């Protein structure tokens, strides 16, 4: 019976030209576009410079800054008032003011102050811009020490970026894309399929047959499980091919993926049990998708969320799976390091599926 | 074959079925006749184990609908009012799907559906969603019959079907009856009522009467007159206000009038021809529904 039902499901999926294409196109598009646009590196910040010194040193510094690639020299202004005006007008993002006796002070005492002011309307841009700029200043200072023998006193903070030394945001995002793809393909798509049978009335027709409902649901899920694993494999291939990303262990990825798939497909069934129409199910899914993605640490680190939001993230299966995927990809972690996440994900799988069974019984 | 005892059901405070009791004999075509919203579908869903009644019991083919629901599901065929097959599967795939679900094959029970299925067999590779209304109906009936059910539940099978297909459909039901299959059928069409062995008038969740259609007509206590005029609407309004008129309804091109006292008819001022006719099932239903 299960074999026959699966045959029917696959027939229907392949016959639906739209769905079968989307299933293939989705991962490719995600992999090709997503890592590039969901990028929080800041580039081409518009810099306004107030150079009150006009010395060799100040020129060298300015040259160094523009050569970094992060800044686009927007203008030289005569006074800081002018610079602030162009920030107000939204033309400049960041101001660097070099004091009058910049070179002289450096020769004499090795000590001077430059002022950085950033437009923090976009906090991320302002913050990162200042950090980049002070980094360049530090570099400049150490260069002076080496070349000129001037002992500068800038305290040099040298952050070491572990596991992602080039601070490549793409490396950070790609493992998270797998998580989103699996959630959509194995959690939400089968749920929509089940609801559509409800809406078409075929579920009611099948209810007046001796068919076992559990087998019916299983036949709905298995094709998407298979597709989920297949798509995961394709995307991992793409990640290796396009971005040179290779995980620590494929086995670990597959083990965690299977547990995660069980959890989200259980969640999907819960949604389908409470929905009578596609529209209703779609709406619930959009609502949930936004929340679980925002509260998973996919885009923004959980540690910088308010405490109450951090509590919510603990109840989000995505949170754990993203941690796992990033750990496997970036740190090459194995099962031992990720055991806590394994148990939590198993817990989600059990909880959602029990809920699915209970809510199904209730709706009868 | 089917026995309903005092079935009641409330839907969010509104009572959908009130104390419904009736019995259907083996090999009978039993019609549930009533307007939309009378509770026909709800009753079907209870009898086909899809819905639980608040009170009352029902027995189908000797089995209790609550306790033995699993066994009942193997012995009844249900055709819901809405086309409920897979639109993206072909005619043949749908049929073999339902055969497999019931643990049988098309070949095994082909003789049962032969008459019906032969008419759509030329289109067996067409997707069900692309069939015409009448063909969909035939396919749905074939699917409901493929496991040789003892009882067939047909919920408004002819709604939205053209008159020729409707006629054919009822002829098929007659033939199925000859094979010993019990049929419970609902319809909002009064003309189909006379094709049933017995009918139950149902309105607002209550059964008004249960009898063979001939008996219902024979028992109708009033004389019915038909009025045909150019200006039906004006006469209808006029008659509605008249003291001596019990009821008047428009039936296609004519008006059917029932008077309180036939001897007083002459005194009425009607500028149209008045002709006594034999009452139809619809007249009986209207009279019962109005009481």
C-alpha cells in the first residue's frame, strides 16, 4: 500500500510542472544569489576628509585609507562644519578630521588625535566604518614606527578572526541557507500538499476507505524527505564548487539533517492539522517562517538580542541546526562537540510529532 | 440496511439535525429531498462515519457507525457532493487508485462498473480535472463502486449536471439497485424524487415525512390548480393577498394554487384560466414545508 501511495505522490509531483521546477531552481538560485547579497560587509563608505594639516603624513594617511577599498573619498572640506553639513545632507557617511599639527606632533611626541565621526543612522554601517577606519589608523601608526622610527603610542588592538580568518560573510551564510532550504522543502511543502488534499475534498473521500491515515501521511512525507536530502546534496556540491566550502564531515551533516527533517515535517503536519485551506496554511507559514528565521541567529547573532528574545530562540529548532551546520562547516566539528544539539533536535522531533498525532486525533 | 435512530447534531449552537429517524431496506433507492442547508450532507457524513452525532445511533449494514466505523468504511461507497477525485491523475489512475486503496483491482469488479465505466473508457488517459461535469460524475460513481459496496451514499450526485446526463445517471442507479445495492441519495431536485422507491422530505434538520413518492402524492389532501397567464407576477401578488388562498407558488411558466375552500373559487376575480391538475411532489413538499 505504501509503495503504491508513494508512486501516486511522485506521479503528482512530477506532473506538477511548476512545483517540480521550483524544487530544482530554488536551491540553485539561493546558492548563486543569497551569499552575495546577504552580506554585511560594508564597502564604498563615502568619506569626507577635513585635513587641517596638509602635510606629507596626512597625505600618506589619506592615500592609505582610499587604497583600502572600503572607503570612497567623497570630498575634502575646508572645515569640519562643511563636513558635517554633507553628512546631514546624506552625501557622506563618515568624517575623518586630521588636526593642524598632525605631523609635527607625531615627530615630537609620537602622539596625536584624529577625529572620526560616523553617521550612525544605519548603525551597522556607522559602527563598522569606524572600526575599519581605526584599523587603518593603527596600521598607519605601526608603519610609522617601522619606517620612521617614531614611537607611536596608539594602543594596537589586533583582533584575530578565528575559523573565518578572512571574515568572509559568505562562508557564514551558506550553511544557514541549507537550513532554510530544508525547512521549506521538508517542513512546509508537504504540509501544503496535505492541506491541498483537504481543500480538494480528496481527504474526505479517502476517509471513507479502509486506508490507514498514518500510511497516508507517511506517503506524503517520504517524497519530500528524499527530495530534501537530494537538494541538500546538490547545494553542498554547489557550495564546494562555487565557494570552495567543504564541511568537516558529510556523515555528521546527514545525521543532523535527518533528525532536523523529522522535526520540521512534524511541525508541518501540526500546521496542516489546524488549517482547512491553503490560504490559511500559507499565512501561518509566512508568519512562522519570518519569526523562526529572525529568531534563529541566521542573520544577527543571538547574543546581541534582548534577553526575552534569547529565551524564544531556545525553543526554535532552527537555532540549533544553524549552530550545527556552521560548526561543521567552519570549525569542522564532529558529533562529540555537537551532542547537546543532537539531543535537543531529537527532542524537537519527538515533541512536534507527538503534537501532530494529538492534534490530528482532536480534529477528527 | 440503514437505520438511523433519533440522530441530533448541533453546529455551534445551531441545531443542524433534530431527532432524525428512518430506515432503508436492502436494495432500496431512498431519497433525501430537501433544499440547500437542510442538513442532508451532515446526515450523510454521520452515516459514512465522517462525523459524530451528538446523540442518537445509526446502523449501516448491521454495523454501528461509531463502534464499527472501520468495517463500515470497507462496505460503503460514498460520493460527496463536490467532485473529490484527483484532478491531476488520469481517469484510469483514479480508478485503480481507489481499487488499490480498497484492496481490490479494476478487473475483479469490472462487471459492476462496466455499464458506467465503458462510457468514459475512451478517455481513460485524460486527467480527471479535464473531464466534463457528466463524465466526472460517472468516474466518481465508478470509483465509489469499485470495491463492491453493499450501500451506496450519493450526496447530490446530479447537482450541476446537464439534464441528459442526469437522466442517464438515474438509469444507472436503477440498474445498480437490480444488483442488490442499497442506495441512499440526496437531491434538491423534486423531479428526481419520483424516481426513488421512498423519499424523506427534510427541512431545517427535521424530517417532515417519509413515504413512497406515489403515496405522498395520493395522500395530498388538497386540489391543485394551475394558472397560466401573461402576467404571472401580478396574479401571484394578487393571489398572495387573497383570503381564500392557502398557498401559491410559481412553477416555471405557471402558478400552482391551493385554495382553502374549493367551493369559493368562483367568487375569486382571476383574469386567467384556472385548471385543476394532479399534484406533483413539489406541491406536496411546499405544502409540508409551509405548515
